[in-house]
C-alpha cells in the first residue's frame, strides 16, 4: 500500500502541474494576442498613413504671429531705431565692452569676499550701471549674495504675476594653452562686420545685454508696464549656480511666494533647420543629472611582483562594462522630442516616412522592450540621440602615486545626464548591477550608495549629493492664451511667420534648476537667430562668436515679448 501510494501522483502535485500548464497556456495566448494585435495595427496604420497623410498627426498647432497692441509714436521710433545702422553700431560697442570684462568662473573658487577672483564681477556690475543709466534710475536693483543682480520694474497692476527674464554674468574660463588658437583674442570683443568675437558672446552675455538693451529702449520710449518685470542675473552658472541663481531664486520665492511668476525665460535652445523646415525650439525640459564617484581599494605592494589584477586594471574592467552597456534611446510620453517629431510629421514635407510610420504606432509598443521610434530617431546622430537617452561618461580618473608601487586606491567620476521620464535612481540600480559582477569576480566588497566607509578590497559607489531629477516639463498648450502661446506668437511675428515653433529639450542644465518652485512656465530659449550662422557659436571652446544680426533680433524679441506678456490675459 505504501509502495503503490508512492508510485501514484499525489493530488497536490497534480494540482501544481495543472496550474503550471494553465499559466504557460495563458502566457502563450498573451504573446499570440500581442503578435496578432501588432500585425493588425501595423496593417491598419499602413492604410491610414496612405489615406489620411498628416492630418491625424497634426498635434502641433501653430499660433498666429503676435504683435504688441499698444502703439505710440515713441514705440514706433524705438522699433525703427533697433533696425537701423545707428543702433547696430551702438549695440556692438556695448556688447564688445561686456565681453572685454573677463568674468570667468572657476571650479575651485573660494568663498565670496575671500577669493579675489570673484571681484571682477564688481567691474561688470559697474559697467552695466554706466552703460544703461535709465534702467538704474528707473528699476529697483538688489544685490543678492554680493554679485547677484536682481532688477525689478514695478508694474501698475499688482494682481498680475511678473515676467522674469534671466541670464548669467559669468563665462567659461579660457585655457591659456588655447589663446593662440583664437582668430581674435578671447576678451577683445572684436567686430568684423558680421560677428562679435569673444568669450561670452554666445553664452550668454548676448542674452544679458539683449535684455538690458530692450528694457533701456522701452524706458526711453515711455513704456510703463502693467505687469511687473524682473531681471535676474546670476554670476556662477558655469559652476552650477549655487552662489548666484541659488540665492536669487530664494529671494524671489521669499518675496512673491511659490508659483508666483507668470513666466521665466532663460538662456537655452535656439533655432534649427530640420526636415526642410525651420523650428524655433524653446527648451521646456532639462535632463536630470547624477555624478557617481567609484573608488576601488585593493592591496598595494611593489610593482615588481604584481598580482593578476590590480586596482587600475579592475577599474578599467568596470569602466569597460559601463561603456559596453549603454542606455537605450527611449521616448517617454513627456519627452518634448516626441512633440518635435509630431510637429515634423505634421508640417515638414521632408519628414522621413519611416519615422512617420513608427510615430503612428509608438503608443502600441506595449509588447516590445525596444523603443523602435527612439532607435530610428537616434540614427540622426549623437546630438539628437542624447535628447532622449541617458548618457554615461567617465570624465575624471586617478590612481597610483609612484611607478614602482601598486595602486591602493583608484578613483573615477562618471557623469550621467538622465533622460526625461527616467530617474537618477535608475542609474544607481544599473551601476550597482555592473559593479556587483566585477566585485564578485575579484572577491571585493561592494558599498553602494550607503554611508559605509571605504574598506580594503572594496568597490565604493557614491553620489555625494550631486543629483538632480529631470526638470518638470513646461506646459505647451496654445488653445488658450498661455505663456507658451505668447512666446510662440512673438517668435513667429519677429520672423514673419516663416518659422515653426516646437517644444525643445536641454541636455545640459541651466540656472532655472533653482526656479522650479517659482513657476511651472519655464523656457530656456535663445531668441536671436541668423540663418547664416550654423551651430552653437563656439560655446565653451575657441572662437566663440555671435552674429550681430542674431544679436539685434534678440533685442527685438525681448522688446516685443515684454510688451506681449504685459498685454496678455493669461488663462
């Protein structure tokens, strides 16, 4: 009886096998349904794309050009002056003067008031005061944390939320070893008839001087705002902005409260020709940020008796693993580049047919781990791919102190820019997995993003607080009067409606990172555009320059935007 019972299947085992078969049957059915749905949907899309062309993709409405309604003889003369050779010569001189003040910000700057390298900011503030006397006699100026400049032009209607225009006074340092490579000296402000040359000409003294020019002209023309205008100029944006924008934003929030500004416009994306169309691309989002420090501790010793793997070799293995496992392109629904693709499909005759087909089916990718639309769009190049892909770049490395001593401590810093729709914590999870494999292989202890101290024979991962989530995405509705519709209408008015406006995204971070609580309507936008100047104007490298045509367009845009926002009855 006992032996026979042992040979017969037990009721519990039979039940388990039945459940297992049911689960596998369900899995097979789900897969089959996904395949059938995808085939049917692709067939439907193929017919629909041929039949309906772009109308189903017309999710990128363009607003009508928006011109200021308030007019006067003085304002008309102001508009004429900005377009005149007289103003060209005057603004070139003012831009050149700003460039000649080397407001360089260095990573190793000490405290304000102690490190004398900050003192050049006093010179720049004095230059602005001499150059724009009407602003300094009309607007209220507060100096925040010594060098932050906060100007307020009080409006007549305190019930209206203020317009905030931003820029930064500082520039990236010029390495002495590169000075001879410049066509013109980096702090000369030379004007060659087309370009103004020098460090800061494109990043971003053009924005700062453009704003000041526009406000000075408006005061001179007798314009009096209903809506208060705030100018907020930081002084250390190139080294993360903590001393400048970090304090300026707090001052504004303390004064006005959270969500109290109507709009913020800071430096950012500009205008580009894509798919046979010209798009203005105001940045409505920024990628996140996380620096991860990796430290490997391994036994030292004399280099004449090396182990099979020392700390530098193991670190090289981990770096190789990081580079061999890049993040895949992925267009999450909130990523503005998806909106740009929709705009291209709706308005651009040269928009690729394959992208259009993948765009139509993008929301149906439930059964696929790969984002086929993102992978196809990424083929346009790295500058496009990293608008919707998390990046990982080992930037700083050190290890070892002597040629005959094995390294006991090896360090690398890996910079990540986190895709919109993802989190810095996703980066941490991936790095932990890669580091665990290396640690297990070499019998090392892993300390991953904890407060644990380094120990011998270990790998330590830390971020030391250098973490920033992707920025909140700015609303871009144009169905009512919104800050985005005012920005779009101003841009299309300035460029005679020949430009399309689509949401853009920043791969880097601006001073706006500190202003998220002040308003949800934040735009990173360089409004000056010269179709003859391609690229980024030498930002952060040799031969930085700005087209004078683009600079004057910048002044015109600010003068129009200030007035259009002043008149806007925002929803």
